[in-house]
C-alpha cells in the first residue's frame, strides 16, 4: 500500500468532502466524519513506525511517479528517521484537535474540521516530499488553511494576526523558491537528494544558506523574526494554536536538516557561529520576555520560541563539535534537537489545550483573572502540573531528554555555549511555574473560579492521550532514538565526511 500517499490524500480529500457539506444542520455528522478520517489517518501512519527499518539511515516507504518531465519534477515521497516521527506527531495531534473542538466549535463546523484535515494532509506531504518542487508547493499550500483557521475562528484581532502570519511566512518562502530554482539549474533536477554534494563554491553556499535561513527562521521562528508568533497564538482558536506550535514550527527545524545542512555544508559551517548566537538569544532573552507576560497563551508562545532555540542550537553546534573531533557528540546534538522537536510538540500542544479548557469556561486568558483553580478543578490541576513540569525540563518527562542531550553535546562545542543553554532550565521553570502558581494555587480568586467544573470525559481523553507519551518519552527515549540516530548519522557523514569518524549513539 502507498502509505505516504494515503497519509497525504486521505485527509485532504476527506476534508474537502466535509467542506462541501457546508450546513451546520449536519454538524453532528461532520464531527463524527472528521473524527473517523483523522483516526483512520493516524492508524495508517502507525505502519511507518512498526515497519521502519532502524538499521538504515536512508529513505524508506519510497513512492515515485513522473509529474512534469520537462523539468524532472516528480511526485516523489519517502521518509527517514527524521521525517517519520514528525508525521506520526502530525496525525496524532490532529485527532486531538478534532476531539478538542467537538463542543467548542458551534459555527461553520464543516469548514473548521475540513480546514484542519486538509492542513494535516499538506503537512504530512511536506515531511514526506523528496522532490523540492513538490515540497515547495505543499509548504505554501498549508498556509491557506491555517490562514482561514485564524482569520475565521480567531479572536478580536484575528485579521491583523493572520495577515501578519501570512506575510512573514510567504515572504520568507520567496527566497527559498529562488534558491531551489538555482539548485535545479545546477543539479539538473528538483530531486532533493540530487542537490546534495553538487560542489557549490563557498560564497554561493553562503547565499543559498541565507535564502533558506529566511524561510526556515521565520517558520521556527527564530529571533528577531519571531514577532508574528505571539500574535498568531493569542488570536488563534485552541486547535489552531495546537497545530501551529506542535507541528508547523517544526517545519523550520526540519528544513534546516533536510536542505540547509546537506545542500550547503560549507556555508552552514561558515555561518554556524552566527546561528549559535541567534539560538542562544532565543533561549535566554525570550525566556526573560516570557517572564513578564500577563496572557497565558502569549507566555506559552514565547516559551515555544525559547524551546525551539534548542533545536537550532543542537543543529548548528554540531559544526563546532566536529571541529573538536567529537563524532558521538555531533550525533547527540542533532538527535537531541530532533527529540526536542517531538517533545515540544507534545508539551506545547498539551499546554495550549489546558489554556483552552480554562478559556472555554471563563472566556479569559489573563493570569490575573484566575487563582485557586485547584480547589474546583483538582484533576485538571494535576494534568497541568505534569505538563508545566515537562515544559520546565523535569527529569522523567520528555522535556528533559532533548534539552539534556543538547546541553551535554554543547559542552563539547564550548563551555559558555552550554552554560547559556542551561539557563533555560532556570528560566523555563521560572516563567512556567510562576504562571502555574498564580493560576492554580492559592485561595479561590472570584465567583467565576468558584463555579468552575472539573474535566469532562472529552477533555480527560485528550489530556490523558498527551500525558502518556510525555511520560513514556521521558523515561524510555530509546525507541525514538533508535529511529532517529541512523538518519542523523547519515546526515553528518554527508556534511562532513572528512572531519571525523562519526560514531552513532548506543
């Protein structure tokens, strides 16, 4: 079975079908239809994990058909240990988004569910694309459903936020398109793997790297092109924030690993110090910015920027590590960045869903409007404590594993790099637990808090579904690392085969 095509087209066609139903009079059928399609897509994604050969670092489940033969553009799909976990994260989170919006979304239900399903298929295609033209088409197309999700179901300033989101990401993508067209001329093909090792001069590699950087840095987002994210999160509906934080931000990190490093290895090396500095600014400075936020969603949004700084730090610290002759440390840095992406996807999704649970009851995200929630919602308080601890990097949760791997690897890049990176353990705990304390603990703040009801069955389902992998990955990351490490090792051999003998992590 062409699993990757199913994962791309099943939600796209299913979402399009739901869009055509149109009327809210069929809202019940639409909800069940969306749940069935999202669950089917998730189930079809599981064989990617069970059938994955962990002894190989290259592409698996490959599908290829001719598309535009004059330019050697192909419908080419495949996954390796970098792409496959991100697809599983996408299909998993989409099911939770459908469940989370079951009762909350009561207008234009078909459009809402259809937009998320189409977005899911397009995101799966981005991670699976082996053809650069196909990648670019899907990369741009997934902006449209998210644009509509924020613009239609968002908050009072949704138009401003959605236009800002679209302009930032679309403008960055233009530079990527120019770079891809140049690479196609040099490689004679849009096949991504044929763009590897084409021997570009260093100056050209730097320019190509910077063109990719604009597109991927905006998507992550890196400082200083991060300002669209807090606005988008604050105005987006809960489901939009979940997908934006859990999946769409990861496309930037994925782009660096799939395009920037293997296509422009010398350019990436030359500019790695610059990237490390930007990453450390995100980790430290944005952590302080998060401390002063009054809106829970905005605080978690800034937290996402800080935590994604670990992804770019691990990705580009690898060059300093290899220069120092530490092969296993290089593998640890990039694998840690990948684990951080998966963990952040789970934890950020959980935190935004927790904020959504409170917002559905009190229609406020302001921290000052809460206090003493544990007295009326003890089960919810326990779940939110788990996710807050994971966001702080508590050992035993998924949030610790990726950050610890990157910090440990960074020691081999430089003591001061590791020291600055480790400040996130303090800052993350400060802004997350400070928010948790003010919202959850203390005396009941007001009558609205006193009237709160604890989690219902639907909310218990999606929070439990996220708590399990957060704990499982925290205590047993080996299965995920067994998938990731061979692909990372192959990547490192591609970017610096002459520097050091690269040793995979056990």
